C-alpha cells in the first residue's frame, strides 16, 4: 500500500477517520518505510489537526522504590538479577514524595509520575501509595504510577484514590519480547492494561527502541498499541540507555533517523495521544530532538534524573525550547486533558 493510500484512509473531511483501531502491519510498515520527508509531513499534518504544534506537556518521574526488582528485563538497572551496582531501597515516605512533587510543580510539570521497582505491589504498601496519589492530586497535578502488574483489588484502590494514569509499557513487539524479558509474558502486560482501562484509569503505554530489534518489531509494537480498544492517552517512546551491568549494555545505538521514524509512526497511528519523548534524550542532539517534536512528539520528562538514569536538566530544556519557539502546557489546563 502506498503512503498516499494510507493517508487517504487516515483522514476524511466528513468524519475523524484518523482515529483507527484496525491497522495492519502492512499499512504501518508502508508508512514507516516511506520517504522521510513524506512521512514527517504526514505526521506533522496529523499532529496539527489535534494539538497545538508548539506546545509541550512536561511530566516529572520519581523513583519511589528503587532497585531489587525480581524481573529480568534486559534493559533495566533495577533488576536484582543484573550486576548494575544499584542497591535496593525501601518505599519512600509519603511526605518526601509530596515534597518532591511540589518542586516539580514549581518547575512547570503538570503530571507527576511515581515508579516502583516491583513485579507487583504488596498489599501492605497500598495505603501509602494511595496517600501519595491523593496528596499529589491535592497539589493540582495529574497523577501517574507504574508499579508492575496489578490485581483487581489494587486497581480498585488506586482508582478510588483518584489515580489519573497508569503506566505499563509493552516494551517491544510480541515476537521480540522474549529476547528481552523472560519473567513476565507479553500477554500479561496486555492483561494489566485491560484491567486498568476497565476501571476507568487512563493508560500510559509505549516501548523502548534500540534494543537490538528489527524495524518490523518497532512497527508491530505500535500496531499492538494502536489496535487496543482505546488508544493509550500517553505513548512514551524511549531510546535504550545502555546501562553497564545489564544484558543490553553493549547493544549498538539506534540510528537517530530510525528513532524519528518511530515517533512519526506513533503520531499518525495514535493521533490524539500524547507522544512522549522519554528516556535517552541525553544521547540526542538538539537537532534530533527537534525532528522528534516536528514528527509529533509533544511531551517530555523534565528534570535531571529519570528513575536511575540521567536526563537533560531544566536549563538545557529551556534553552532548546527557546531555540524552537516551544512553550509548555500550563498546569491549569492539565486537569481537563
């Protein structure tokens, strides 16, 4: 199928046919493989139909429980199975989390994301987690958590506390998944997403690019997300940070143009979702990040730390945004997203 044929099916003056849940791998691959200028033009055109192209949403991510995870995700420094040198910590106290959230709000973040290195949370931790959600919401920020797999009871408690988003990435394609992770199945990740969605919590789900996968795996990952009954409201696209001591430490870095192609494809296939330029920005030039924004990325993680990895500091982001004429989403608009 040609790029023009796919574009024609993605848009119509009468109805918003750009929001689809019936993508085929062949259609998506045709877009990914299109001439770069055509692909970026299509992505920017879709982006402008649904968003202000010069506005970026800023989120802040805090590790509320670091290290000691029993999972074997090949990219992760927090796995107890890898020799990354990272020590395990206990769950942060609620007041410390809220103190960090206040700092994030003052720095312009509209969403506060809290991540714990668990396979799944224990019942004894749920009260504290719910207190964190309630406290951050009281600050006027959106809340997001990533805690691993959840039971129906876990989801009900988080929903009652007012959790806005739950992050649970599918990481890669179903075909390549077992090359990266063996302690949790691809289907288990989809089951968690379905459980969260059924409870009425918004979904944040994306993946990691540059783990040694084939281009077809990047496309297939996005097909899986785009063909969910509802698109994830946020789609984080991460570039692998090759961390010493992890199985993927020596993985060859992905070509930046291939990464931008993935961003563009995500924008076209999930036109109303926030596409977040996530991990790996420290390895990207200003020009690569600018291309990602032009391709439809409209969200970032702010702050100099991203869980356990480095992230561009606030000053660097401010300078880049000034160069590009970008502004950040105002906190007052966030609650109605």
